[in-house]
């Protein structure tokens, strides 16, 4: 009996492929623009949004998308001033996570479900998707992917050299906000697959691997999406073969292993632009 | 005292309420542990904010989750797992070379991947240890129930040790944190100090995780220190303020959490964030005030001769 005869595996494959495709594309730009910390923020917001949606009696996805999109727009409007102050951002995130814990207890005590709902949101439950959820997730993910591809050229320009792009009348600020909104939607999507705590790995690992392998932007973008989808498939297969491994762990383990191998094997090419390394 | 009497709720008589809460040994232990953790986290966190190492603190707090999960899986005490993983993680971070190795984007991609992978490992340990799923929430979001006296003693000993080391290296560390280059030129061992501090940070994270949970460590580590540094620029004064804020926030959170069904992590973060927001607002208002007070003060002085005050 093959894996493909199980509906739950087919649903996971369908949703996972779409989500990995979108995450690979969005993640490449996140890494290129050094906005991984923003991705981290979005994952915290996704958790609270999902549980707020559940606790207030709405669909989980409604809360997810509402919270991440609102936060993405807010971050985009605050702009660079918000990026500078690590302490302020960290404080706000912890508080948002605390709120998430509040909604989790609210849901567990007043809702019909048990306390494991939070675990599903935090670590994902891709094997638990229904057919309708899987199709919707795949459709939204493909939409995000196409939107990223539509703005790829100006976004690349704006990410690599913002000042020159602005001088050439590329709408840098609007592009930044559009990208953050896409990243927010992608985070909401990825939460359904690997959970809000682990989506950072799905965004960062394939993109980091692709950037290590090639310097050409379009090739790296395609490679990032391809790697993400392949890693998703491999992770799902691994979890199917060894049921004691949760799918979220398998997907991330494969992605991390691929990144680690690339780091070890591919030598770092001398780069023309050396930026100061982020302080620990 | 019977359960109905004990569960009577907040009576707006603080003395009676505290007496009622402290009638339970587990609450007394919770207060002891909370106080120890708050003091240690505030002091270490104060240096962390000064050194702009909150990202390292975040990474270490994430490591504490697989640590506790692994310890539970292996059947040893969770506290051992917290300390082993956090201090180990601190040593690894200290060993990572700081320069070269690609750009900032590669660095952040690597950090993000490592964090997500460690959390995934924690989840794997939890999944392998069946029937533990309810405990995940306690690990992630904190719990003050069931702290034993042995645990309190362990926390206190580790905290005393960490604070003792910090007291020894406090002055050179402050120097190295404020101006590393000048300190290095004055033969202060900057690199060794940074390694020692990271290990202390690991110990503080491991302690704070046991009260606030893995995800909310920032509440005790960053927020009191950040608020105190908003209030005053003088090092000694803001250090004392950070400790006071942390202890106060922890006590208030413990009392509130006792009377309500919601997790303590939520109250700690909310109170700490409230203090931080107040401090920032206060500072913003203080920055505005000179302009406001200047105008009425200047106008009479500038115009008095022209108008001819009677």
C-alpha cells in the first residue's frame, strides 16, 4: 500500500508543495534584505493571531491572516525606525507571545477543545489538513508565489541597492510594504504546515542554502523555491516512513541538513561588498 | 484552612490575601524562586541590554526548550537539562568566529535556521516522550506550580554563584561593554570577559525559563533592564531600578496568577511590558517638556520691555 493511497498524505503533499514554493520565494528576499528578524516577529504574531481567532470563536486562519497582515503593514509603515531598536521589538514580541498564552488558556477553558490546540499552532499539523483546507492553502500559496514573481524585478533592484533604485524612480517604500504583506501572508500559510515556531526555518534555510550555492539572483530565487519544495517532499516522505518523527521535525531536519552540507562543502566566495557582521 | 476558604478570591485586603497565599508551601516556594530568578535575570539582563546582545539571549532562551524536553525524555530532572543546554549553547555562541564568513544576510539566515531546528528538536523529544503534550505549554509559557524546595535551593545557589562572579568582573565588564576598543587598549581582557558573560547569560536564561517559560524569558531579561535604562542613565541607579522592577513584576504576576486561571507567563509579560511602555512614555514626555516650559518662560522675558508691564 503506497503513501499516495492515503488521503491525509495527498492533502499534506498538496498544501505542503504550495506552501514550500511560496516560502522559498519569500524567504529568499527575506534573507537578501536581512529581514529574518521580521520573519521571527511575524511567526510570534501568527501564533497569537491563530489562538485569538480560535478563542473568539472564529476560524483559525481568519485570525492568522488578520494578525500577520496587520502587523506587516504596521512594520512597513513604521519603516526603518522600527528596525533599529532591537530591545523595543523584542519587548513587543514577548508581550504578544504572552497574549498568545492568554488566548491559549482562554480557548482551553472556554472552548470545547483540549489544551493541545496550542501545540498544533506552535508546531504545525500538516497531516491533519482536510481536503478543503489543503486546496485553499495551496491556492493562496500559489497566489503569494505569483505575486512575488510579479514584483521580482523591481524588488530585487530595491533590495540590492535601495538608494540607486530610489533615484531611478522605483517606488522603494511601497515595494517594501508590499513585500512585508506578502511575507505576512506567507507566514500565516506556513503556520498551517510547520507551525508558527518552526516557520522561520522553512523561510531561512532554503534561502540561505540557495544564496550559498549561487550569486546570480534569478538562479538563487529559483533554487530557493526548488529546494524548499524538495525538502518539503523529503520531510513528508521521511515522516511517512518513520511515523514516530513528527512531520514538522522531518521537514526542518532535511532543510537544516541541506544547509549544513552546503555550509561545509561550498567554500565561501570572496564577496565584493562586505558588511559588518551582526553583533551577537 | 479548607479549600473553599482558600479559594475565596481577592478580598482587597492585601495583608490577609498574602497570608492566605503563603499558607500554601508551593506558593511560598514560588515566591522564593520567583524572587531569586527576578534578581538574577534583571542584573544579567541589564548588562545584556547594555552590550546589545539581546539576540544571543533570544537564542539561548530558545535552546532551553529542547534542553528541558531532552531531560524529561532521558528521565533526569528538567533543571539539569535547562542548565546543560543553555550553558553549552552559550559556549558554542562564544566559539563562533565573529568576522569574515559572508555577509549579514548569511549570518541571520544561519541563526534563524539554527533556532527553528532546535525548537523542532524539542518538539521531537516531546513527541518521542508520549503523553507529555500537556506539559509543553508549561515549558513554553511557564508555570509556578510544583516548585520543590530542592529546586529553590538549586536556583538560589546558581544565582548566588552567577552574581558573585558578576560582582568580581562587574567593573571591567562595564568598561568593556561601553567602549570595547579603549578597554582592550587598557589591557582589559575583553574577549575572556565576553565568554564569561555569555556563560552567565546562559545560566540566567536557564533560571528564568523555569518560571516564565522558554518563549517569555525576554519578559524578565530585557524589559526591566530596558525600562530602567529609560528612566535613568546612571549605571548603579538603573541597575537597582531594574532589579526592583523585575521583583515587583514577578510578585504582582504571582499574586494575579494565583487568583486567575491564566498562565503566569502572560502576567509577567503584560506587567513588564506595561512598565516598559510607561518608562518610554515618561521619557518621551520629559523630552517634550523643556520646549513647552521654554515658550511661556521666554515669551514674558522677550516681550516684557515692549509691552511695558505695569
